[in-house]
């Protein structure tokens, strides 16, 4: 693998949500490990960094994983050199140990929360979408329980 072969994407591989181009977050999967690549645009300090994606891991297990020294982390002032660092490390014995430890961390039950539940009056409950361009508002429901029964894990 060469640094030129790595393609960063704005789409979160776990949730499928797309980051805006100026958010400064991109994603890449290398050898089974998903990395979040961060670069703050219009910053005085040009800094690129990459770390393992951990938002979908159980928090206590992810903390133990990081404390054990298995965390991935890369940083450089140039994107090209950051990717070269990752490529140089990929495939080494240390990389394999860290990758195996990352893959062994228990994943939380990941369900993207697409709706928020909102009460507008007595017996008037609505499921309001977090992304109105993708989902439409749903309701009215008689109670919060009926909203949760209808939407399942997609509401919080």
C-alpha cells in the first residue's frame, strides 16, 4: 500500500452520515481499522491527525483498551506525510497487536438516533427528524410509549 492509494471520505462508515466539507473530519478504513482524520481548515497551525474511530465502542471497554497502550494515533503538518506515517506503520507487529486489540473491544449496540421525541400538548406526541432532508416528521401519537414502540431504536 502507498499513501497515494488511501482515499479519505466524508461519510461516516458506521452511521452512514455525511460530514460537511468544512467540518474538518474525514474517515478511512485501513486493514479493518476505521480512522477519523481531522484537519481544522483556516487554522494558523496546519495540523493533520488520525485516530481510531471509537464512537461505536462501549465506553468502559474503550477506556481499558486505550489505557493498555493499544490506541492508534498519528499526527503531522501535511496530509501526505500523515498518510505516509500510517502506511509505514501498517503491517508491522505493533500494528497487528493494536489492530487485534481494537477489533476485540466490545461494540455498543449502535443504532443511529434519527428522531427526537417531542410533546406538543396533551396526547400530542411527535417524532421530529434530526435530518429533515432525509426523514419526515411523524405523528401525532397518543403517548411517548407509542412513539417508542413505533420507532424502536431510531428515537431517543
